[in-house]
């Protein structure tokens, strides 16, 4: 049982490196502008709404393990429901002052908070340390895989220092004893209405992500949705990894961001244009981030690209890319100053291996296909029990 004055628990290395990387992939390919300045978030409801329901399967076993550990330590078995599950990242300038999670009327139902750190202080981000006002430990400097659990009341008043560099990424869950705030029941209701989860035909077409409102992806330093300043975060995340966006169809300077996000596109690096056409910007971003996650595993790929699969950009194509950059990036705000950048090239931009990238596209398609099959098997059980939980699945 937790110590009563300041009940909290720290679990070191609770999540594996692979679990952290998978959740990082989901966040960096699906996140939207968050609830406060310089914060980005990915909720389970947003994944469902943007045709990426299958990605919630990555959360299910982790949520179960966390709930079991929480109930054991705080001696509250069979009392709790999950109120919220979300990936949250804080970038340079994000912070929060002293508060307890129940000091706002609309949060009175919250009983416990769980924070899982998906990257490491001092390596992936600077600043952003978690501080408790009273009790021990006073300050927590995490490494990827660490978990912090605490009661969401005045016994655990806390703050988070300002992030000074990088991107601080966490999986955050809120738990409540009030069943009317059960997240699972709401998610199952939405999932049950999705046509894509009633058939296993045309899986790939059904699993192509669909962008939400462009305002949800527009970042400005003043947290406004004013598209005269700032940048599109989907575009920015690809930019910091070295990719440019190219639309083959003719467009003018008045083209609307929302419309462009839904248009087919190609990717370029340096002076090279990859042949593959992606359905929309979110589709391209998922593949890019999947490759960033799995790059080391695809280095030994034997895939060979046929002639003509990578073309040299013409002068007119480079000019069009430059014009698109001015559409997706406005003002002087620099994307690389907001998002943490880890290069997947070892020998510089011109050594980029498009064959490995092509292999990663096939691996991404296989990955979403397996997750889609898994959620198809699971959903009938979830509906029956009104709870999201792991179902034995042999992949056949």
C-alpha cells in the first residue's frame, strides 16, 4: 500500500525500448497541436477519427500492465476505470506551474495519474523535469521506459520545468473511480460504428490515415490557428528528417492548406524525387516516421529499385517545392527549433538509400495489416464486455 502522506510510485524501465519507439512512431505521425503552447498530443479518440483505429492496439497491453500495477500498489483492485489515454510531447518553451490534478472543478473525478516517459532527459530533451512540492523524490529526471504514478490530489502538488531543448514525450493516463468517465465505453461505441472494422477486405485502403482539420496541425508560437504565421506540423516533421513535399498537379499560391493536405503527393530529398505517390500528407508522414523507427532493421534489405524509380528534380520541380514550403511554413518560425531531430543518414543526405525506404513502405503496409486483423478479432469481445483488453491472437 502506498505511503499516505504523498502516495506515489516510480517504476524504472517499466516499458521496453521497442514499446517506447512504437508509441513515439504513433505520436510523431499522428499528433496534433495540443492543449497549451508548445505541446502536441495524440489521443485514442483522435486515432479513431483519422482512420487509424488499428494503432490503438499498441496501447492495449501497456494500459493493462499499468492498471494492474496501479491497483496493486494503491490497493484499489476492481475500483478504477481509465478516464484518458494520450501521447503528449512538450517542446521548447512548454512548462506548467505548481498544481494538483484535482484543483479544477472539471477534474474532480480524477483519482490517479500515470506518466510513462518514452524518451530520456539529457539525451532527447533538456529541462522539463517533473517536481513534487512535498515528499520524496522532489525532482524526477527520467529515462525512456520509466513510469511515475501518483494520486491526483493535493498530496501530490507538482510542476514541470520549462523544456529548453528537444521534445519531451510521455504516455499519460488518468484513472477514476467514477464509471461514468470510463474512456473504454466511449471508444468502443465509436469503433462499433466504423465500417472499416466490419470487414477485412481492402485493408490497405481502409487503413490510409485521413487528416483532420488543418487547424489541428497548424503551429504558431502564440498558439493561434492564424495561418499567416507558423507552420504545418506534418510538413515540419518531415522537413526536419530531410524530406520535401512535391505535388505533381498544378496549384497556385491561393491553394488552401486543408485541400492540399488531402491531395496525393511525392517525397523528395536533395535533388532526388521518389516515384511513390502517397494518398495524402498524413499517409506520407506515417511512412516516413515508420522508416525512422525501423531504419536499422531495413538496412539489410535486398530490395532493388528499378530504373526510373528515383528521378532528378528539374528546375521547375524545385521551384514548385520552394513555393510549397512557403505555403506550409509562414513567418520566421523555424521547424527545427521546435522538433527534436535525429538523422537516419549516416553519411549525409546524398547517401540516402531509397531501396531501404521502399522496403520500409512494404513493412509499414504489413504492420498496419496485422494490427487491423487484430482489432477485427478484438472488437466483438470489447463490445460484449464494454472494456478494451488483450485478446489472444495468433495472427492467422
